[in-house]
C-alpha cells in the first residue's frame, strides 16, 4: 500500500519517531495490563535514549520494570513470561548487546512454539536500537537485524517513518509471535504524520510505498528511507524514483517490491546492515526469483561496507551508508 | 497434574508408583534407543527419581516446572501421559510435540511443564519469567526450575536467580547434583563445596538435601513453595543424587568407578522408600510386586501406543513456526507439496 | 608431646533450618577460617603440640594443614571418608586412644557423634552448627588455646571439665528394637518421615527427654528450662509431654528455634534421676536426637533414660583462667631467648 493511501481519511498528528513509539507503547499498556515493559533503565530513568520517557510514572513498576543489567536473564524471563500468560516488551538498549542474550533468543524464543508442536504462544516483543552516526563506536552502533531476520521463528521489523514506528510497535505487541522492532537511533527525532486512532497498526509483513515513481525502485529501511526520499526529490525531473519502506524484514512483503520492480525494471536496496550475506541479498534474491525478466539493469546494494562502525567522525562518515550512496547507485543504473 | 503429596498413605503409594514408572519408562527408552528405534539422544533419569517425584509432590497441580535435557522423570512426576511421551520419543505425530521435539523438548504448558531443554542452564530464566507472569497476575502458583550441577555454572542461571530474588518472585531453583556434568565431576566445575552455598550471593536461603530420600526433597520443596507463595521470594535447593546410566545412552563412563556407582545404588531411592512404606505397614511385598507389574504394563502400553502411532506427514515440518502463516513458509510448504521438496 | 585431635564437621550449620527458621549459614569458608584459628590458638603454650585432623572431601583439613603455624606438627587421621556422621565417630574412636584433648567444630549433633566414641578425653566443643546447646559459641583461637593448656597439663583437666549426661533410647515397634543416643535432648515429632532430618516445624514437637535445661537455651532444653533449669553436670534430666495449649493444664513460652518463640501446651513435666527411664507410647512419629530427626516409628513403646556417662566437656573460660592463675601464660625470659 502507498503511504498516502494508508493515512488517507485518518486523523493524524505530527510527532517524532521517538514520540510515536512511546505513544504506541502507551496505548498498548493501557489496552492490556498484561503488557509488561522491561529493560535497563526503561523505568524511573525513562530510557537511555528516552523512548519510554514517563511511562513508568503513568503505569507504575508493575507494568514498566527496570531490570538488572543482565540481558540473558531478562530476555529469558520475557520468554518464560510470554509462555505463561503475559506480553512482555523487553528493550535492548543497543542491539550490540543482543549477543549476550542470544541463547534465549535463538534456542528458546524462536524455537519453543515449533519444538513443542504449537503448544505455546510466544507473544514477546524485543525493541532494540541500531545504527551509526553519533560517534558511539563499534559496540554501540551496530545494525544486526539480518541475524534475526535470518533466524527461523522470529519476526523482524525496522520502521523508517514515525507512522510505521508506532504502527509496527503496536503490531509487535499484539502479535502472538516473537517480534523484534529495530529502531534506528538517528531517526528518533525525525518527524512525521502519525494516526491517532488507538487501533491503528501497521501489519507485520507489509511494505509501504512512500513515494511513487516510474524509473527506479529504491527499497530502503530505517534512516535510509528518509534519505532516499530526499534523493528522490532532488532527482525529480530527471529520474522518477519510487521509494519503498520495507518496514517488515521477516516476513518481507515480496509482492509490493516485485510489483514495483516490474514497473521500473531497476532497483537499489538501501539498508544500513553490512553488505555481505545480508538483508540486501535476500531482497535481491527474491526480486530476481520473481521478476528476473523485468530487470533492465543489475540491482545495486547500499549498506555498510563490511566494517564495524568506527569512532572518529571522518571514519564513521566514510562507512555509514547515506543518501549520497543511494544517489550514486541510482545514477549507475539509469 | 501433580495431584499427590506425601501426606497420606495413598499419596505415598502414588509417589512410589511414579518413581517406578520413571524407572521403567527410562529403562525401556534406553532399550529402544539402543535398538535404534528412538533417534537422537536420550538422557536417562534412572537413579534420580526421588528428586523429581519428591519435588512435584510438594508442588501444587497448577505450578510450573522448567525442566532439563534429562527431563523424562520430571514429566512423569508432573503427571504427563507416558503414552504421549513415548510417542514423542519415537518421533510420532501423536507425541506431545507432534514429533517435532523428541526427548529433549517434551513440553505441555497446560500441565505446567514448560519444557525439557537442550540448552544447559536455559530453564532458570524461563522459570523466572513464569514467576513474573504469576506475580503480575497475582495467581496462586509458583514456578520451579530444575537444573543440573553443571548448569549451575552457567551465567544465565546467575542472572535468573538474581532477578527472581531481586524481584521477590515466586520461584524455586532446584539443583539436581548428580555429581557430574557429562564426564566432569562437580568438584572440577565449582569452587563451593555445596552448590546451595551460592544462595548467599542472592540473599536467599539455600539448602542441600539428600536427593536419594524422597521425603527430604519433598520437605525442602514444600518450604520453598511456602516462601514463594508468601511473597518471600525464591529458594535454592540442592538435591544430592546420582545417575545410574551414562550421561547419554552409550557413554563409556570411564570417568567413574563401579564402586562409586554401587555405593549410590546401595542407597537407591526406590528401595529405600519402598522399605519405609513396608516398615510402616502401608505396603507389602506382594502389593509392591503388583504395583511393579502394573507399571510395566503402563509402559508396555505406552510403547505399543508409540509403535502404533503414525509418523508425522513431512508437510507438518512447516507447521507451528508462527501463530499465523507467513508467505515465506507457505511458499516452501507449497513447493514441498507439489514436488516433494526437491527444488528447495 | 601432647597430642590434640581436631574434628571439623563439613556439613554442620547448613541444614534445612536455614530455610524454615532464622538459623544462619556457616559455609566452608567460615569453617576453614575457624579451623586455622584453632590451630593458631594451640601455639599459646610453650610446648610444641602435635595435631591430627579428621580428613574430609571439602578441603577443610587440606587447607588447615597448609595454613597451620609452622611450629605445629600436623597431619590427617588415616581413615576412609564416608561423608556421613560415621566419619566423626571413627575419628573420635581414634582420638580416644591417642589424644590428650579434642576440639570439635560443629553443632550438637557433631558433639554427640564425637562423644559417643570419645570416652574420657576432654572435649572442647565449638559451635559452628545450628541452635546449639552443648557447643559454646567461642572464638576458634580461644578454643584452641584452652585445648592446649589442658593437653599439655598446664592445668589439671579434672578441675576445668564437667561430665555431661546422655540420654539412651530404646524403641520397640512392629519392626523390632531400635536404639538412639542423645546428648542434650531426645525429641518426638509428629511427622511420618525423617525427611531433611532437622526439626522443620517445632510446633510438631510432642515431647521428649532432656539431660539439661535452661531458658536461655534453644529448643526442647529451652522448654524444660522455662519450668526448671538443670545444669549441664547436674544429675538426671526431665521428661516432657506436650499437648494442645488450649487443653493442657499449663503452657510455656519458649524459644523453639532461632526466630521462633512459641507457646507450648504442657501435659506433664517429670524430673528424672540418672538411669530412671521415661516411657512413651507413640504412633507414627519420628524421634530425634539433639535437634535432628533420626528414627521413624510406627507403633512403638519408647524408653528414654538419662545416663551419667556423657563426654567430659572443657570449660574454656575456666581452663584459661586456671592457666593464668598459675602464671603459666607469663614468660620470664626475654623474647630473644625464647625464640
Ligand atoms: C549450553 C550448553 N552447553 C553444553 C551442552 C552439552 N551438554 C549437554 S548435557 C551436559 C552436561 C550437563 O550437566 P548437568 O547440568 O550436571 O546435568 P546432568 O546431565 O548431569 O543431568 C552438557 C555439557 C548443552 N546441551 N548446552
Ligand atoms: Mg550433573
């Protein structure tokens, strides 16, 4: 669906991605008292990146809990809680810390429903921040969502707009499956129109066409959605660029992407994760499986060039994928 | 369902029956594994029966347990159906997990069984989470995690106990110290003499009991349950026990002596409990023989059930990934449907 | 050379009373430290003493040997390790033949196990157990010093030891005759099983016999002491029978366990002489000695008899005071000479 159609007829409010996520969390805490937020300093402190804000004051310790600094422990507890009647929403302050909790993610959360022959629900949401751009260096800037999208039994979403940030957060919490919401921390201040309807959700598995175009399709995620839109505006008149926010990484809306590719015949995939063996490759593989004969040019990848995120600004800027990279890729194939 | 205690004569006989059932189930599981009919691994609980049964007798029927890779005994103690368990071991569609789990993943959340677990040390965080649900919803339950002496060294076990004790959650952590983690003796894995001493690190009570004495395990878990249900937080219990078989079936066991094994067998938990019930005039040799025959029949029936049950259809490999269908899996499933999976 | 026996019970002070009551844990780290203190205390006297320590599997004896002051001649008793009370008894039997004094670190149960085999060897009993009646909560170094002044005959053991009583039990039930010995108490609990051994719920006490009594003690001795104290070396003992406090003629408030002050209904209290048995008719219960449940009984006639042949307990304060009064703790030589 196009972003415009999605918002048509909805009452909206302008807010930042951060506020949109918080509003989504607030509405779900309100709707269902079995929704439990937990994580490091998500409570009284309001979250290190200030996403949970004053939810602790609004809902109290029973629903918004500060945990010990023990990712394996509280992610594991979230799994156990999800199997026994509550709907935990655990925050990983930086997705780089996910390795610490990976055991519980890959062997318990992802596998329990399957291994038990469907004998359990697993309504757990993991919110994790990603992305470089603030000089946080290699252990606090990673983009790891490919791991999760790759791993069977987990769902992964990575919103690029404020509306999707709210809609996907709510969809994740309502889902009976484990859903990871990857929040790029550089767009927390990015503003957008966000529906105010308390039942507005963005269905998991649907991409959003943010801008329609005829010549080339840019499939982008997170921060690169906004940057691609800027590039598209800059190129307008010369090149007509269609920009799709993939939004959901697994399941992935192959149909919307392929439909666009059939129209444009050209595609750039822009995602901050490292390029090799990754999210880009998956999108491209699906595109060629479904629309090989519509292709007019080789598909391009824009991502982090297989390095970690370095600290010093010129180094970080060197490897951080951005609008310029998207523009170069477009120019290469049109 | 754990609808027995050790308080009445009938309860005690039921507990003895469960211990016998576990031994018979695992003895037969070992045979069928050796015959190649059961794939994968089986970790047998023989020797440790008093721990599982003493524990579950002290729990309420609705309480949760998180189990380990050595989980058959916990399942039977908790009241799971041997037919469905055996069918699962045989990989049959009628098994507890429709053949997707096998020995190391039997689960039945509705019976409070949160799953055997192939990951050493993964159960305690799950129990902490279950205790969080219980406490959040103010339910009258507790959650107990079984863990091995080996598992006690895992980082996530520490995190789980720390969190449960910091939040005063209704949890119990029960270490089954069977003296070895695979081939490595407990002294080579831990600096403390008694694993329950680690409780001090969490400011919770810890106690070590004789795991070959069902009444000792029962009493300790009863106390732990009281504390948990009162909102006093978790308890750490170590039960000292021994596994008679190898770590897995086929293990050479060159790490222990026959004398050591014999010393523990001399204190066999089933023999000891049986003798006490006879002493108390609650059981006669003849009645015991009868009970043993019934148990053998129960397990023979389970094996027959497992043998007769259908293998899962290959298509079922695509079921139960998520609560809904996702196009990716649909696609693979559909391909399998049309070409038998050749074009994956 | 004067010879000292040392018994440290690795499992004392960590039973289920940590779960059910207010008892505190005595971990191995604490026991190891106390053991080393005892050894250090032994150097208070000029004469070099030799020490033998009971072996164990938890590293206590090993550690003690490694950390012992160099002037001590220390070794482990050669014996198999069973990791049960049998170890204490076996070591004590050895010390009866060889030692001039024995130091025991543990609780009432450990002291009893040692006393069963120790004969006339003076016993310094240091508390590392749970709510103890017999062992004194004394610093290990001080206890070692007291043992040293006795073993080296600096003071006369006769004057600073007291003879503690014992309680002999004989039970006849459907399964025959069973025996049990207690040092300070024999208790009867309304529980079907030995279970975790320790007294879990003191309100389940049905009565018993004590060889000593004081209201400042804990457990059955406290109950008896609330009625009539009996000094540790006083002859005889007392038999107690409890009932529902709403129905019994009298009741007492007593300290039954750490953190557990309870009202006990008193059916009867009867003073006993040495060798005067008290008889109990019991159904489905467990009798325990010195705070630990030991014997399950179905339908039994039980006699409990205080006897005079308990251990010779060292009065630690008295021993060191006697040494001081004799001037035995002062050296006239300059320190350089003494070295
Ligand atoms: C995380 C992890 N590491 C290693 C293993 C392999 N493994 C399976 S059982 C086991 C020994 C576990 O010992 P313990 O916890 O004492 O349980 P026991 O087998 O004695 O019942 C090991 C190392 C595993 N399954 N999971
Ligand atoms: Mg083990």
